[in-house]
C-alpha cells in the first residue's frame, strides 16, 4: 500500500467487508499484534493462562466489527498500527484484571485455560472468518436502533462525522459518541468482548 488514497481505499474495503482486504490486514498486522502481546506477558503466570493468538483474534474481531460500524477514522497506516497496538494492550490488561479479580490459583490452571478466555473467539475461527461472518454483522446491525443503523450506513458510505451530523442533526462529536456507545452496548449484549474494553 502506497499513498494516502490507497490506504483510504484499503480501509474502505475493510469497512465494506471485503474478505481479501481482511486477509491482507491479518497477514500484515497479526505478527505485530502478537509480538506486542508476548512482550507484555511478562508475568509467567499470565503467560500460562493467555495465548497471544487468542488475544490477537479478539483484537482483530473487535477491530473488524468496529470498523464495519464506521467507528474509526484512519487516514494513515501509522494510525492503524497505533490503534491495533493499543487494542492489544487493553485486551491483555483487561484479561489480566479479570484473572486477578477472580484471584485464581493459576498454578492449578491447565494449558487449556486460554481457550476458555471470555470474549475471545473460538480457536477454530480466524479473524478473516469473523469479518466474513455475515451472521455476526447482521446480529450486530439488528441490535442497533434505527437511528444508530443510519449512522453506521452513512459512515460505511464514507461520510465524515461532520457530514453525518449535517444530515441527522447534532454535532459531529455527539454523533461519534452515540455510535461509540451503541457499539459498546451491542458488543456487550452479543458477548463479543468484555464491557470494559
């Protein structure tokens, strides 16, 4: 990908559910996400509980779903890298907090525990398949109100937040927050990711 136009087209293809674009994103950025997670798994007890691949799949599933909803404004590849790294850190921190909150004796946890991580897609589903899952996207859209779906459609059509606000009323910031809250509500309802991410 070279140039701003090419990157914008790439993001638009991901937003539209293009499987080839999703596969390209996974190919390019999965190693970066997994490396970030492994570097942060300093506590050996946690590294026994969490697998970098499971957390990476959770990051990518969230990214694809939120991108399809039009939540992210990404103009440069560096912004995408920063977003994915931040998401990976947050997913790991949240999973670690949950583990500590439960105060498990993680010496007794088997190697299979990472497969039971709440909010992480099944090991059988790859991130590209999560994006391609029209059923998941349809469930997501059905859980939105009519007004929230309208915001998603306008953002999916490439409209900037200011243009969305001009069409629907309100301010760009209020419409952005409305969509952010709607996405958080729906992912909680669908059990896609923990509420605190």
